[in-house]
C-alpha cells in the first residue's frame, strides 16, 4: 500500500535552515506529482510546493518562493523540501502528499518550529 514517511523537522532559529525528507513506497514514485503541505497551529492545511514526476516542473506558494526548494530522487523514492531563511510563521506540521488513483495519501507529518 501507499506509504509516505516524513522526517527532518525540528526546532530552528529564525533565519535558519532545515531539510525535510519524505520516503515513499507502494507506488511507482517517478510516475506521480508530489506535493508538500503544511498545517500551522490552529489553521487549515495549506499547499506550499509541488513537483512533477520527472522533477522538471515545480510550483510554490507565494510565501515560500525564493526560500524553499522542492526536489526529488526517483531512484531513491525520496522527496525533499529545502527550507532556508525560515520565519516564525513557517512554524507548522509539514506533510508530503501524493494523489494516487484519485485518492490523497499523507504521511504522519514532521513538526517544524521556528523560534528564538
């Protein structure tokens, strides 16, 4: 079955960096667009970035453009999110997502806290 496992979250100071990972299994990873979402405390889950199957098309939500980079390695079935210049408002639980046969699949999430 489809499984997504995020890792790499933690506590970081404003201006710092983190790299999130998402290990995927149960489907042909390279054949599907992948997405990152986040859910800030007390708010709805929101889209932040997507990448096409081959990795050639990337899209970002405006608030993270120029600071976050989505990437993937299809040989390793792994998705990444490099986050630089982190702000307190980036504090959230971060999730990777795949839409597989019209169903959305999510990992368990990884917590990112940006605080001094």
